[in-house]
C-alpha cells in the first residue's frame, strides 16, 4: 500500500510499515452479513421514527426521510467507501484520522465515539425491556426489568466473544424477523385504504415539531462509520465496504418510508404517532397477532442494535491498545474467534453500570458528539487526498479533490443546524451544547494526561496489508 511521499509533511509519529497477520478465512464477513450488521449499527428498523410524523405530518415526514439520506447518509457512505477500501485497518475511522492528522486527533476521534456510546448503548437493553413489558407486565415489578437488561448485555458480550461471523449472521436473521411485521403492515394497507380516518387512538404526549423531527431523522440515519472498525475482519473490504454501505442506505431508507406511506393511505391521523405507537397501531391494522409481532420486533431491534454496536465499539480499545494509547491488555484476542474479549468485557461492564441511570434518548448530545467525530473523518478524507495522492483507492469519491471536499458540506451544514438547535435543549441545568462542549473538552484533557503518563510517546501509526480486491 502506498505511503506519503517524502515531500509531504507527516503527522506526529509517522507511519511504520508493520504487517498484521491475516485472520483465518472462516471469520471474515461477506456482503450480506455486513449489510445486516450495518443496518443494526445505524437503524434497527422503523422504531424511533414515529415522532417525525407527529411533528411534520405524513407528507413532510416522508420528504424528510427521503432527503436526509441524500444529504447525510450518501455523502457519509461515499466517504466511508473510499477510506475503508484504501485503509482497511482495525479501528476504522480512528485509524483514518490518526493516519491523516496524527495522534492527538486520532485520540479525539476515539474519545468522541466512546463517550457518545455512554449516552447511546444503555438505551437498547432498556428498549428491549420496554417492549417485553408490553406483553408481560410482570417484568415491571421490582428490579426484574433491570435483570433482563443485564441479561441482554451479557448475551451480546458472549455472542461478540464468539466472533464477528456469529454476530453478523445473528444480525442477518434478526433483520429478517424484525422486518416481517412491517412487511405485513405494507401489504395490509391497500385493504385498509381510508379505514382508520376516524380510528380512536391513545392520546399522545409528543411535543416534537418539524425541526425536532429533522433532528430525530438525523439521529435515525447516523452511525454509518461504525462498521468500519471491523475492516480487517471483512472479506475483500476494498469491494465489500462500498457495496455494503450503498445497499444499506437504500434498505434503511425503505424501512422508514414504506411503513409510513402505507399508514398514510389508511387515513390514520398524524397526531396519533409518538415513540412506541407502532404496537397499538399495528393492532389496528392486523389485530392482536400483528401487535405481538411488532412488540417482538421492538425487542429484536433493541437486542440487534446493542449486539452489532458492541462489535463496532470494542475494536476501538483494541486498535488503541495496539497503538500504545491504552494498556496492552485491551489488545488481547480470543484464541479461537480472534475477538478482542478483554475490550468486549470491559465495555460491557461499563454499559451495564449505566443501565440503572435511566438515560433518556439524548438526541442532541448524540448528534453533537457523533457530528464532531464525523467531521474529523471528512477532514481526514481531504487531508489524505493532499498527503497521499498516490494511495491506492479501489473506490474513490467521484469528482476528484473538489468532489471529496463537496460531499462533506451537506452533512456539516446539518450538524451546524443541530448545534444551533441544541442551545434550546437543557441537560443538568445547562444547554445541551454547553454540556456537549464540556465532554469534548474532557477529551483534550484526557489526551494530555495520557501523554504525560507516556512521555516517550506512542507507537507509530500502523499500516496493514490490504487483502486483494478480487
């Protein structure tokens, strides 16, 4: 793989060519398991999008759900396609940013992602329990729900220690099971045309407006780069990643748009929607059986998202340990599956400790922290075009350097909008923006403390030999 030529200045600790042993073929992912894993890392299905319809109405909600992937998801997918095919390294986006801009910004990339996971990962086991208690209220008593949520964490940790193949094949089957009730909703809609115009639904408490709906839509379309952290465990990543990203964008968009378009045809009022409404509305469409299917789908969604994201996040401590930024113990691999079992266990314990805190879905904080890391990735794309013009790029963002710069503009503008909006949200007595900036500043402090503890510096950025493209 090409490296930067001598005339291009290098970031601190320039790359050293160190080959990483190839993983055994049986643990590598092919296209469709990677698509399924990406689906859960980004979406997890139609759940969580209900407030968009409540705030914007059917027509504008569908328009938002169609335009957002064009301005937000596709540019990100193109960026990931180029960088993951050119640099299929362990740690994905962390490795790209570190290679392009050095240790400091590489550390910040990993910091932003792991801190954002604190506000994100505890939600999914809680979501699993929330849908479980719709069928079995017994789990609401005492701490039974907490024990179920903990069981989800433990089960996903075990699946992840078993290896990426197990996680991704599980994601594929979970995707099929999750999609089934919504396919039924779409198929039943022509037989219910206008039939729910006067349907009586539970009063909603949602206060989301159209701008809030846009933020929720952005949240539901973010996370495309999460799949990049397992690049060394993907079959022919130079070909597989670009294809998987584009296919997943289409599937996620359809999974959001088609069910709402179907419900629009039934005449159901937009004000009937709020987060969690799908179960009751599915009951209106197909009776108790479909309602149970949607509830089970909600449990599958929570489990599948947590399971796939454990796989993604656990590769960050692994890559950082290999680079000397974390203790070497986080780089230990399971002898059979080659999974980073210590990193998985450490993160699982941290997320389990957060289960009892009852986090609400802090969309603005998630977008702010994720947006910071995503902006660094777009900058890395452009910097590498300057630094390493001869780097082999099996997939390349079209339009040359202007194209590489241009694709980052729409996502950054949407992020700027979310930052402005966050000034009006309050967390712990301060604006979401101020709270997010404190967390971002803490990453700077953590870096310099880490650097002070290791005055000799870290190992040089590693370069891994990519697999053949065909």
